[in-house]
């Protein structure tokens, strides 16, 4: 094989290795975009970059790069979904985006830059989890759907007082009146301990017909 083919093959192998490292972390955490998917993303972006150079992309590399980014954007958008009041999959979408960027850098032969970026990505994915856990423990937002028996407005006031006594910040996002009950949806912010206290109050209080959070 010619030196060019050997060089391109080496780039693809490096892209496979980098994708495997990032993908293994995603697979271990049971994310939607896992081991094989990330490998294919890094390989694909690396291959497109190599092809752009072969086809004379060095004269207008920005056009090829823009097309790769557009394609990766569609993949990332597919990984994002709404779960209640929260949006999930953003970290996975960002991982797709950065994996493609690393694949492109490998396709351009920027190996040192690619491995430096890989190291930073793995530090963020592995070592910053505890920081996020601390933040979530200190302050998190949850959606509560609470059912009150009857149609007495004073019960809503009493429920608001229960939430306030737990020192939580709450906003009623929707309310509905059914034949025998009222259903209120709250977006509530506060520490994990305060959320736990509220859940205990909701279990023990006869005012509450049912709830879910």
C-alpha cells in the first residue's frame, strides 16, 4: 500500500480507538448513544475529512466541515428528549458533537490535539460527575402532580403552606378540576433533604388524595 493509504488507515484506526474510549464510558452509564455509535461517529467524521482532502477540500475546508457539523447536529437533536418538565439527553448530544470534532481533527492529522481533547472530554465525563451530584443535592427541580379530594380552594392554600414550611420554592404550572378532586401540578426547587421532607408530609397528610413526583 502507498504511504497515503497507510496514513489514512492509521487515522481511521486512531479514530476507532478514540471513539471506543468515549463510547465505553457512555455504554457503561447505559446512555442511548453507546459504544458502537460513538465509534461510528468518530470514524465517519474522520473519513469525511480525509475524503474532503482527497477531493481538494484543502482549498475550501470550511464547506466540508460545515456539512459534517450539520449532519452531526441531526444526530444530536435525536438524542434530546423531554421528560416531564426537564430536558434530557443534552450531555449525550454534546458528546456526539465533540466526538465528531475529535474525528475531524484526526482526519486532518492533528493527533496531539485530538488526544488532548480526548483527555479533557474523559475528565469532564468521569471526574465531574461528583460535582453535578453535589449541585443536584444542594438544589434540584422536580415536578409534583398532587390530587386533592373535593373542590375547596382553602385546601390549595393549605397545600401551599405545606410546601412553604418545607422551605421550597414552588410554582403551580397547571390545575384541573375533576368530578370529585382537584389536580395541581407544581414545579418545585430546593435541596434533596427538603424534597424528602415534602414527600413525607404528602404521604402523612390526609389532605392529599394522591401524588406523584
